[in-house]
């Protein structure tokens, strides 16, 4: 028996139909007179829901001539796989890392879109893998690369990515099976046959062309009346004064300021957006550099800080019609289909107290008995926002934003913002670059709950070193390095190490 099996590996995420794809391939192979074997290994440790499906195919006639059945492997062996199929770009990278993609043997079929992993989403800083780097890696490692946005093709045809992957496998020619046999397998499934066949055909044609597109994205078009992309007219006459103030800012800061105004209005009201602009104008007044780096940095950081996530904001976002429409689109629910959303809520006592009027919230935090009772009452609540009671509960909490300015959390954050701006104003005249880094350090403060507490703790640690850094010639560089250290890990170990090293150093000359 001299012929070797055809070896194919599929790396798919949960919900992408990797199991269905494997079943289709086995059915197609058997219909074409091949022996087929498939195994699957869940990869929960590496990425929740990721599964590797490994398949081997061997001609039945060849086995019969040899008088014995072939021995097939249960797992892929590095350097010995004919085709690797990845339903997402990072999964292709992981297959390459495992050595499954060989430059002399392997055809790599992958989707160029990204589905971010838990570690990427939860990273304190920029945790997303470099998509361009992954594409270059794939081009350099595979004997042949077929790469395009398969998720977009599935969306275009209102199908699922498994049918697109099947079409790409068919079009690649790595399997010696007739196109009609692939189509018969889809028809026999009896599920969304027309849409799956359309997606299959589109992907097959792309693979036959040898498509290997990248992930280039077109830049959004700027408004024709302004080089900064800021329109001349507001959508509402009442908002025109805010837009006029944005247009009077330095051009480099206008796009950021415009987005900050929009965010502040969405978060609170136009008066809040006016406060945002007033604060930004204070910084512009002390920005003595022509490139306006300080104003731009504050425009971004201030917009994020003034729209901090409290319980009111979270409840508001969870009950918006746009969110229900997005979820409906993501799960591809038909217009007549019903679906439900269960919110897993675990508000802490500090967050509840922060939503109360300042005096009342302070009293709650000062009382161990009340805090303990609230902690027991709110531990692990599940709220279904597709029910009347669940929706109205969160909608009512979201509606509290008209009283947000009187809450304990607002007063605390407002005081912190004013302190931050005051420090920047004092630094700017003599220590401009350090002021810019302090403005950029706002990125450490994000999220809510424990995430926000960790960020504020790290930010405060940097804030306490500002005076010392102002006395150093390398103060801005050290401040930038401390920010990266703060974003390196949740425990703050890297930052603690950097701060300890800094304390032991003499000031740079």
C-alpha cells in the first residue's frame, strides 16, 4: 500500500459549524469511494470554544487491492498535513505555531477576519494580535495560501461560515472530489439549503481564483468642507454653537473634540458637552506648541473620562434598541423569530452607592451593616431584558442619568478630572512633554468595578511621581515607560518593579 492518506485539519471556533463541516467532508469522501476518519479535540485551554477537527481520507479501492485497511492517525503531525483550514485569522496563526503548516506540503485556507480571544478583549492595553503580521506569516509559511474574509461572504449570503469553508476547500482542489458531490451534501442537510449553496458557490469561485486578500480597510471619507473632517452644520440648530466651538479648536484636535462632544451628548446632554469643550479650551490656552499634541491628547482622554462607566451607563446601553438589533443580526434571527438576552449582573456595593445621591451613598459606604446587606441582596443577579420586568428595571436605572450630576460617583470622578486638568495646566508651560504624557496616562482608567479600581490605583501611583519626574531631564520618557508597565499585567507587578527601580535611580542629568 504505497498511497498515503489525504490529511486535512480544521481549526474552528464554537458556533462556526466546525463539526458540521467535518460531517460534510466525511459524507462527501464516502460518496466518492473513500475511507474517512475524523477526530476532534476541544481547545478550551487555549481559547474558549476553539476545536481542532482532523480528517484523513484514503481510496477504498486502493485498500481493497492491498487486502488490508489503512492505518490512520488520530491527530495531525507537524509537517505532514496537506490542508489546514482556519475559520479565523488567529486560528491560522496558531496552526502555524503548532507546525501544522508546511511550506513544501500544506495548502492553508483561512478567513482574514478576526474574532478576538478572551485574552485580547481583557488586555489592559492593546492586546489584539497584529493582523497584518499574521497574514505575512501565513504567506511565508504555507505552500499555497487562500485567504479572504469568509465571515463577510457568509453575511452577504445570510449563511454560516461552515458553508463558505466548504466552498473554499472545494475550490482549492486539495480534495479529488467532484463539485456536485459537495453540493449534494449541502442539500441532504436540509437546512438553509439555498443560502448555504450560494455562499458555497461564492467561496468556491474565490478559491479557484487563488484569492489571497489582506485585511486592508478603506479610510472613512472626510467631510468635503473641512480638512479635519468636521462638518460645517450640525444636525440640529440647537447644537450648532457646540460645533462652532469645535471648529475654533486647533485642526489637529478637531476630529477628537467632535467625537468627544458626540459622546458627551449621548452620555448625558448638550450642557455636558459644553462642559467638555470648556475644559478642553482651558488646555488649548496653555498649549504653546504648534503641533497641539497636548490639546489632542486631552481631547481624547477627557472624552473617555467624562463618560465613565457607571451603573446608569451600563443599564442604558443594555436596553437600547440598537443593541437588540445588533444581537439579532449576530445570531441571524429571522424577523419572525423570538430571542432572549440574559444579563449576568453582579453590582458591588461601591457601584450601588455610587449611583445614589452623594450624601446617601457616603452613608451606605460608611455603614458595614448596610453594605453587608446590600452585598447579599445583589450577589449574582440574572436579568432577562426580553421580559417586561427585566427591561423596565434596567431602563429605569438607565433613566437616572438626568440626576447623575448629584450622585456620589459623579462627584468623585469630577473632582479627579479637575485635579488631572489642573496638574496638566501647571506642567504645560515648563514641562510640556511631561504634560502630554500625563494627558495620555488617562488610558489607564477604564471599565468599571475591579477593572476601574486597578486602573485608578495605577494612575494614582504615576500621579504621585509627577513632581519627581518634572525634575528629571528624562521625565517624559520615564512616564511613558511607566504607563506601558501599568498596562502589562492586571496584578501591577511590572509597574511595581519599574517604580522600585525608579526609586533606586538617581535623576537623569
